[in-house]
C-alpha cells in the first residue's frame, strides 16, 4: 500500500472544506484535499446552492467594502437596511427554538463578516441578491429577511472560485478519492486510508479536517434518524453525502450532537430526480409560496404560507409537505402574483398546470379532491383582509380571518384568471445531526475532550441548527468553521 505524507488532509471539496484548505495553506502547510466525486461533480452541496450567504453589516458602507462592484446608481435606488450581530443572534435563537449552541453561534456571528472579507481578498466575488431578496416597489429595491449577499455565479461560481484559489496556492486535490478510515491511536489521528479510483491508499498527516457534508443522501440513515417516509424525500444536492465522515469520526470516539431527527428540507419539484442535477441546480425549489396558497391531496390548505419571510420558513416547510397525504402539495397562484414568481418557476422541468377558471384548475390538480379544493379556495378568498395593502417587502399584516389555518401576511385572493399551480414534494438539503466540535473546530470525544489531530466543519458539524435555519446561514457556517478548523489544523501541524 502506497503511503503519502501531508501536513493537513481535508476530506471534502465544498465551501467549508476549501475554506479549511485555504486557511491551512496560508500558514505554509502542505494540504491534500480528498474529493469523493469526479472533478465535474465536485463541491458537494455547495455546487447546488444559490450561493446566498447571511452576513452581518451595519450599513451600505460595509456592503460596498465587500462588493466594490456596487455602483452609486444601484445604491441610490436600494434600501439595504442593516443586519447587525444582534439580529443574527436573535434569528438563530428564534428559529432553532433557543437550542443552538451559544458558543458556536458566537463564533459564527462574530466571524462571518471578516471571513467573507478574507475570501474576497483571495478572489471570491460577492453581489447583492437582486430580485430574490428585494422587490422593486415605486422605483426602489428594499432588502428583507436579513439576507442580502450571494456569491457571484451562485453556488457553482463559489466552488469555481475556491478551486481557482486552491490551484494558484498549490493545494493538491484528488478526485474520485473516497476517505474510508482514520488512522488513529491513543495519541490521536495521524492520517487516513482512502480509495483512489478503487485502489486503497494511505496518507499520513499531522491533522485531518472532516468537511464532507451530512448524511442526507443515505436513504437508510434518513429513515433511521429522521423517521418514516424520509426514504421518499428527494435529495436537493449531491449524491455523495452519505455519512461516511460521521462513521469515520465515530470509529475514533467522536461525540454525536445536534438535532439527529431534524434537517433542512424545502418545497421541491414533484418529479425532480432522486438526487441533485447540476444542470438544473437549485431551480427545482419553489419558493414563491408566501404569495399564494399550498393545497394537499384533500384539497385543503395545511400551513401558514405567510408566517414569516420565505428565508425563515422554507427550510422547515419541506417536512410539512412530506407529512401530507401522498407526500405532495400544489402551490396555487393567480394573475396578480404570476409576474412576481421567482425565476425557478419558469424552467422547463416543472410540473405545472394552467387554467382560465378555478373549476378547470380543480380538475387539473392531479391527486387533489376537486370539490374540496373549490370549497377551500372560496372560504380562503372570503377570509382575506382586502382592506390591508399587499407589500412583499415587509410583513404586511394582510392576512385572513376565521379559517382553520389562517395566513398571517401576503394573503392574496385567488380569483383572477389565468391561474397556475405547481406540484411540489419534499427536498432535503442537509441533516442537522452531526459530530461535536469546540470553538476551535476540534472534534470532541464523549468526555468533551479534543481528539488530537481531528477537526471538522460544514454540514457534518452538529449543534448549530435545530428544527429550522435562517436562509444563507449554512454557507456562512461553512465559511467560518472551515477557516477556523483549517487554521487550528495548521497550528497543530506547525507545532
């Protein structure tokens, strides 16, 4: 068996992994990145995202510093507002029902802005999320929901930028390289075994960083940990995140932590393939539901579509759809809202029906009780608070009154032809249960002691997200803890 030697080995080649590799390399360490996929499919889940990153900023000057391409004309017609550290803390605590690890959250919130600046100086470009996070009302854009910045070119652009930086700085990357076993003894981790295009090899290392994603692509683990019918969910992203990193860590005594029965899951195209398709990327998602209604097989609404801004509800509503009869829902819109639908509704790979009357629409909603649907829409239309103006840029309070499931904001009557409906199911993004780390990115054992030589970052880390998450905080956490883990690994290797 051939043996190689590097200071730091990083398992995975997505956003968190590459941040770890950059951080270790800039300290002068030799770095090997092992990517399970081919070069064409590299980047893990990062390649399938829209590239949205939740970051802290105290005003437009902070954004201009991060995005120097921002023009004075764009600034003049945009209300960027602010998103303070306190806002980020509050959002994480609120959506995770106050269960998120306060120490890890403190690291995330305090470090996301400087980490993004660090990446920008290395060559990663960022831009505002026009359209998806800000609508033009009376000639001005207004950003909402604390999510303002995305990577240039979305997730694929972010991955491309990471790999250009790696190539420039002499980081070694191996594709079709499946990490299988950590090499460890009583003194800690000293490397790992991996399969290089099917041939078992060993690499010795002073430190190993696990950044190889969650277990959401493992159908057996999904059902074991998340529960019944999770084997029926679609996987939004990479087919390679099957929990192998978790298994390797547990084999050397790592502690499990976090919400093992929880995950990030969204409304997803009903007839999407079982796992992600890079040609379509994130466009199977269907995230304009706050402006319309969602209907199940019984013809009933089942959730408050307008409970909050999309980026505070989308990651938990996939689970709600999976819990419906036959695991599907139709999103229904009328003429007033159709022009506002996000770009993903206009791709050709959609299960969509159109009609000129509600009666015609009812007959076209495959799997739905048409009579119950018409009764539901009639009751819903009558309950809409029509005296309250509709404003998609704020929580407008335009709700419904007197329904079994009321809508809190953005309640628009469904009464103007043409009508459109889109069939969705549950798409799982990543699992929340993972391995425990400390604030230095060190993997902890069952006694909360660091396992020498072992670090972790990204979706494999547990304890940050429970039940739900604020949109854009997954890439943010990957960046911050990737950099932290890589720097800690380098510090050990240099010592």
